[in-house]
């Protein structure tokens, strides 16, 4: 089942970042929603658009010409040049994808339960040990305990700490960024995506004079998080038909130029 609530929540986080392209991002997001796409296609396009938020902070002159195309994902206009953008999320921990789906379900339920209490509105980052086995065995207890922690602003057995920032459109829950010093993203995972996209380049380059490959580590997803990239020197050797290859992360808005 596709949950657009998660995307709307990520949009609110992008808006809260106060990027100078925020208004455009909301406009483009809404345009995709009105494009009469299949539910799965709409979800995919909105996901790809939100992954580009950090890119827009580095290239504020960018304007999107085509929001709903495929191969490449978007056609943009940048300083008078028509450029194709192919977007891909870098997954660092495939084993956490299933756990992430469970956590999102729990958070969605708590957000809905607390949405009627305006005094609780805010963006909450929760420090939770999601590696415990019993975390995944008692969803009802987990929902109750997280709700209690937020309502009373107190730590519980499961919720170790709460960080709240103002927000006037509801209750939004995220996992706190507890990044281990040993939580590496190996360059092989980035190179694997580049090689896969290289093989499909002929599909991308006929719609624009040049095409960029945009790789994003989505730090709002635990499966994508990392604290450092291991083997960066290997990325400097990359060969690719793409005119430009960029790796972005959306926690500190850092950008690495690979090509």
C-alpha cells in the first residue's frame, strides 16, 4: 500500500528548511498531484522531486520544465541550458528497509492520534533504540508509549530523548540522527548505482543536450543514513557518459562532485 502521508511529511520538512526554492518545490509537488498519474507513478515522482531539494539549494537558478517525464526523471532549465536529471537514492542498509516500513506505520498512527491537539503541534525527533527485537513485537504498546512521551514531554523506556522544533501544521515524527562513527557508506554502493545508470544512458540523452546523474542519501530514511563515505578516492576514477554526477545528502545539504 502506498502512503502519501509520508511524502507530505517530508515535504513539510523541506518547507521548514526555508530553502529559497521552497515555494517552487511546493508548486511542483502540487502540480504532480494534479497530473492525473497512476497512484504509484505519482508517489515515485513526488519522491524523486523531494530528493532534489538539496540540489535546488546549490543551484537556485534551476527551473523544472518537465515534471512527469521518464528517462530522464526531469528536464530542467539552468542558465539557458536544457538539462536532463536522472535521480537515484543511495540505499546504505537494505536490511533496514523492512524495519523502516514498520517504524513509519507506528509514527503515522501516533501522528494521527495526536493531530487533534494543537498544543502538541511540532516536529519531533525521537531517540529510539529500534534495534531491540521487542520493538517489533508489541506495536500497540509502542504506540501508547510514544504518544505518552510526546504528550508529557518525558522520556520512557523506549523513547530515550525528544527534540522538538516549532511547526504549525500538525505533529510530525522522525527518528533522531544517531550516526555511529562506524556507520560507513562504502563507495562501492555508489559506484554500483553509477554503473547501472551508465548502462541505461542511451535512454536519457536524447531528450536534452546533456544529462546529470543526481545521487541522494536521504538522511530522513534510516536505510540511507551514513556518517562518512569509505573509499572516496575510488569515486574520482569514475568514467561515465553523464555530463555531471553529484552525490547529495539532505541533513547538512552537503554536495560532493563525483564528475
